[in-house]
C-alpha cells in the first residue's frame, strides 16, 4: 500500500502540491504555517521597505536555518560520547587492577 498522498500548501502566496507520507501531513502543514507567520512578521517589521516575497523568503529561510543549526549544536552528543568512552576505559583499567 502506498502511504504517500498529495496535499496542497500555500507558501509565500503560491500554492504547491506536495507528495508526502500520511504521517507527516500535520508536520508539513505546520511547517507551511510557520513560514507564512514568519513572512507576516517580517512584512510588519519592514512595512515601509521595498521587500518582495523573495526577500522575505530569504530572511525566513535564514532565520529557520539559524534555529536549526542552534538545535543541532544543542543536541550534539559527541563530547559526551567521547567522555563516556574515556571513563569506560578508565573504569575497565581500574577493574583489571583489582
């Protein structure tokens, strides 16, 4: 059974048809809504400027990318994994001495 289906999302005043997994529908709709909300925020912030939709999308993409990178850094467990390996080796050496 094919679990993908077509949904239509509006992003930056344009409609897009996207094939997604059924389980991702809510996430996809929330993502499109988040983009729309960010565009509205930037429009309100720069309402007297000559920014077009491409400029607004660029700012939204940049902001969301920065947020994504910050989350990746927070979730980087490699320093902890390295420390666990080091402590495990020390513990094994200690236990071998006993």
